[in-house]
């Protein structure tokens, strides 16, 4: 199959690209700036520039583009870039798919923040959105940006992704520094659910959706047994042989994280109901297995 991938140089994009290439698929990377070979195609989503021929030739278009969450949450520029880097890239690709003749499948990255803070409620893909953080608002616009593709008849999968853990990057890298220092502890009360997945399972699930013509709509790209923050903290501390006795008070988190504080203190008991119903099996269903996989080289 031929994959056209935006955001292919990031943590998730690199892992997906390497997996697809190793499996014999043809991968073309959408890159900002000059393309350096047949495996790259230049685009500028903010100017609406994209080689329509690359979309026409693709079997699957994947958008993983978006600025990292790390940054100053109090900055208006940060919040604007957080939105634009996700919504604009998705819209440009969706419109190109809608204008194409072949209508390749579209796998569009998104986030579990879509659901908002929901406490102990079990959240399948059918759960409605609710008030949350600025990321909740972004995920709604991010999802709506795919509509030109689905309205035109293309198969669209929305990847509602939580933190994907592996020592090679993503959320795990700063966590390892904190935990190895011995200064880590639960966030707030620690009873908030924290939907996570291993990098291996996230890549496998993405490929499953890309190659399954019956898959469409939103998918929770998280493990089936979401831990609470306290459970995750204890498990990672145990795996690293480090204490986790210093809790971070909720008011301090709200002061430091500002509008992103709900991402740390909110509760998302999100489960991958559709993936499991369609026959996908997780290699790392719970927190201990995810952490073991995340710490492997």
C-alpha cells in the first residue's frame, strides 16, 4: 500500500513510518521546505500548497502533524499555534482528499481530550463531548476539519490518542527524568483516570485501521485498562526503583499549567471499544505491561 504521511518526523510519525517501511509499504513523507528525494513531497499547509498528485496516488493519507504540547500554556501564541498546527493541516488534507478521484482513506490524529473531564464514567467512542480544557475545544475543531473528506465519500478514521509511552520520546522522556530524580508523586488527589498506550500497540492499531476497509469514524487509541494517576505513578516508580511519595498539589498544577491544568487533573476513563469490537488485540492492555514495553530499548 502507498501511505502519504504528514508529521512523519515526530515521535509517533517516525515509529509508524519505520514500521510501514519494514513491512514493505510505500511511504511518502509530506515535508515543510524542499523535498529531498522520491520519498518526500513538499507542502505548505498554511499557504494551502499540496501536490494533488501525491494524494491521488495514495491509498492512505495520515495526518500526525501538530506542534508539541510542551510550551508556555499562558501564551496566546502557544495556544494559537496549538490549534492551527492541528486544524489547518487536517483541513488541507481533507479538502485535497475530497477533490481527488480515488478518495484515499484518511487517518486523522486527534486526542482523548475530546471527552472533557468525566470522572469515573467509562468512555467509549459513543460518549459525547463535554466541557474541558483548551485541548477539548481544539479536538472538536480538529475532528470537524475532516468533514470535507468524509462528506465526499472517503473513509475517515479519527485517532483519539492519549499519551503514548516509550523511552524514545513523547511524554515518557520528561517523566523518566522526573521519576529518576526521586521527586515524582501523584498529581493532585491521584484518582483521575489516565488513558495511555504502548508505542507498539498504537502503531499496530493505526496500521489495523489503515488496512481494514470496514473501519471508520472515531477510535480510542488507548489501552483497555486505563490506570488512575496514582496507579500509574506507583507502577512507574516501582519499575524504576524510585520513591513516589511527594504529591504535587492541585492548586500548584493549576497555577503552573493554567488552561492546560485539566489535562493533568481531569479524569478520562477512556476505553478502546471499537478497536476491540473489530478484532484488534492489545499486546499491552494494562499499566504494568505498558511500562515494561516503554522501558525497553
